[in-house]
C-alpha cells in the first residue's frame, strides 16, 4: 500500500519540474494577474488597489 503523504502538496520547487499538461495538443494559456503599464500615462485598471502604507486599527 502506498503512502498517503505522497499525494499531499509540496513546497519544494524541484517537485514541479516534471509536470506535463494532460493534453499536449491543448496547452494551458495563463493570463498575467498583475497589470503592467506600457508607458507612464497608462492608468491602472479601476479595480486595482495600490497601498504603500500599513494601516493600523486600534
């Protein structure tokens, strides 16, 4: 009987170097989550929140 620990997620990046898509003819296309402006005048998306200070609640 195999170990149950073998199916748990791992934080070791070397364990992910052999991952392959289940269907090679249909590769996964991921979209970037972070917005990168193409130049300074490009405004960020309206739903993006940028914080530079930590707010403390007392």
